[in-house]
């Protein structure tokens, strides 16, 4: 769709939103409002560019008679270049999931108990980052380790209304995260390397993923691990198997079987949406004649080096010596480096 089409669509939506009848259908009104907000910066930048081009042309005509206008024409030419770059970036296709909340899973990997402790550190990092930016978090399911870490933990992260979605920022966090430090379990002070896996999925809504109850096998079992009155006394834990895909989700954090089933279905919907997206991405990649390297969630993505207080993201060559601040939730610069690299990749593809 070209710029003229987008401008026409914007005008049409603006007209429709002024019609009270449209707001009788709240879902349609929300959809139009969301699209209107997406198009507004594009249309405003296009209008600014058109005005700057007209002013520059006038200034050049005046400069032919009065050299005093030459500097104004030069300044307007620079302004035009800036607006063209802004518009170019705004026209890059958006990820359709950018406005979504996410389901984030952290799993202990290589390194035994030290890996579980590191998984706990990653969880605290993400929870503190969410607190910094005003996101809401909810731990859906957790399997604690013996020393206070996590073998596996799943957390939902939700954005504030009218603010950029969580997926737009956290989608780059997926992959293998490696830690280099002296473990709490190490008696001789030797530095060990271990890893934990992070998987980030856009949270699916009912309209995104339709699940046929006949495709599900639901098993109940007794909860394990530390807990309150209900744990280890009733069959409240739930395991759901999606038969067509073989995806298995279990949840035991809640006290009732019904609550655990609802949370497990929530995770299942997110996994099914992520699987469908990965299939679509793979099909699109197969159709491209040339492969361009970009952010890949399947790679070992980041190293946390405690002795040097260093954080390194291997995908974009980012390196900083403020690991203590990052672990305290100050992830902005790390994530922004990935956002910028992804934008440059998309611009290169568009060019």
C-alpha cells in the first residue's frame, strides 16, 4: 500500500469514527481506533514533508532574487531529509503482534542447580524491568528448585492501556542466556558457565486461536513442591495435551483444579499461536531467494559475566559493563540495541 492509499484510509477512518453509529459496535470501534492511531504519525509526517517541500521551493525562487533566502532554503532541505528518513522508518511494515502482551517462560538448562539459580535471577530481572516501565506481571506457574531458584517458571507480562505492547520490546529476549560466575555451590571459587532458556510468546486471545475441546486430553494429578493447604493433599494440578500437535502444558500453581485448567489453557493458546507464527515465518523464509541475517531467537543470545560486570548480546555486538544495573531491571539500552538493529535490517530489506 502506497502513501496515497494510507492517507485515504486515514481520512476514511477519521470520517467513520465521527459517526456515532460506529461506536455501537465496540469491537469495530476499537479496531478502527487502533488503526487510526497507527496511521496518524505516517500522515502527519507526510503532511509535514509536503509543506517543507513547498516552502523550500518558494525559498529557492526567492533566493534567485535575494540571496538572503539561500540559508532558509538550505535549512529546509535538511528538514526535508530528516522528514524523508522519518517517513521511511514509519512505512516499514509493523509486526502485527507488537501490541500484544506476552507469556514468558524461563527454563533451567545446563549447569544443574546453578542454572536454576540463574533462571531465578533472570525472572527477577524481568520483573524489575516490568516494574520500571509500568507493566503488570503475574506468575502463572513455577517449579522451584531446592536452593531457591527455578527449574521452570512462566510469567504473564501486560502493558498499560494506550502504551506500546510488551511484545514489541520483549520479543528479542527469547533464546539461550549464558552466565559466567562463581556459583553459590562452588567451594573453591572457580568460575562456572551455565545457561537458562528464555521463550517469549505473544499472549493469544480467544479470537487468535480456536481450540476444539475434543482435541484436548485433560489429566489431573497431585501438586508437588512447597505450598499451602491444598498442595500435596488434592488432585488439583492439571496437565493438558493438545492431541493434534502433541503440545503438553501443566499447571499446579493455583489451589483449585478449575483455576489451574484456565491457566494451562492460557499457556496453550500462546504456544499454539507461537507455533503457527513460526510455521508462517519458516514458509516466508523458504520463499526468499537470499537469506539476510537478523535477530534469531534460537541462537545463544546473551552472556552475563559477573567477574567483569559485563553484559554482552552476541546478535548485535552490544557490550556494556553495567551488569549489576541490568540485573536490577535496567534493560532499556540492551533491548533498544536490538530494536534498532531489527529496524535497520527491515530498512535494508525494503530498500
